[in-house]
C-alpha cells in the first residue's frame, strides 16, 4: 500500500480492526448465551457498537503505535464476561465459547476476501472506490487471520488456553489457568524475541494461502 500515506492507511485499516475485535467478542458472548450464560447479554456486550468493546490501551494505543512504527500489529479488546458456572456443561461449553472468537475472525477473513474481489472488479471503471476497497479487503484478511491464529495460542488468557483447558484433565487445566497473570508478559516476551512470529508464521501462511487460492489469487 505504498500509494497511500499514513492517514489513508489508518483509514483503510481502522474498519477491519474495529470489526475484528467487536465481532470476536460478540461471538464469545453469543456462544455463551447459547449454553445458558446470559452475563454478556445482561451487560450489553452483545452489541455491535465497537465502543462497548474498546479497551483504550489494547484497542487504540498499542495497535496505533505499532502501526506507525511499522511493526507487528496486535491488540486486545475488553473481554466479554462469561460465568463458567452458568454454562450447562462448563468445561465443554467454555472451550466452545473460546473457539467462537477466532472462528468469527476466520469467517470475517473470508468475507473481507469478497471485498477485495469487489475492489479488484471496480479497479478499472471506478478506481477511486476500487483501489481503497481492494486495500481494505487485503487488510481485513491479514488482520483477522493474525488475530485468529494469535488467539489460538495456548497462552492464558488467549482463547487457545481456554480450549486446551477444556480438553486437558482438570488438574492440568488448573495449572495452565494459573499462568494467566503472566500471560501478557509471556506474549510480549515472545514478540520481543521473535518467537511469536516463528510460532504464528506457518499457520498464518497456510490460512492466507488457502483463502487467496479460493478467491483466485
């Protein structure tokens, strides 16, 4: 996207980022509701309004700094509250609630691929619309695949750790849960050492390759 300046790039990336974090959190709350936990609904967290999910640091400050620094972009939203004990089958249901967030991101990645195709088709006849749509579609694919894969890492409090906790025997799941206070430091450590990119690179590449091949790229 060298043809865009920094402000234009921010405008192109902002909608995919806001949709990615909003629908990710709504998917958690919606899935919890299907299994009997109304906490997210009762607190108004099933809203599609991004302001209900924005964390000033994780959603705005950190991604913006990384964006302008040209580094690996990641962030987080306010977690949707889920009451483990209100779920009908807590361990199984919690794992499925956790899967719903990354699942929503992968579905959005496919949807943004459709936007990218639309932008390409408009490129010649209406370039003022086609070019930014194409760029926004590509950004949406990248953002959602990265967020989906990142959240599937088995590091508390990421969703992958919730899934793994539901699959492990309870005593091992409890040991994993005890790492949660240190989770952010673990992720930052992986990022600083380059291990995060090493871990995420292969699955991100494979999913991107699959999506682009489906849509003829």
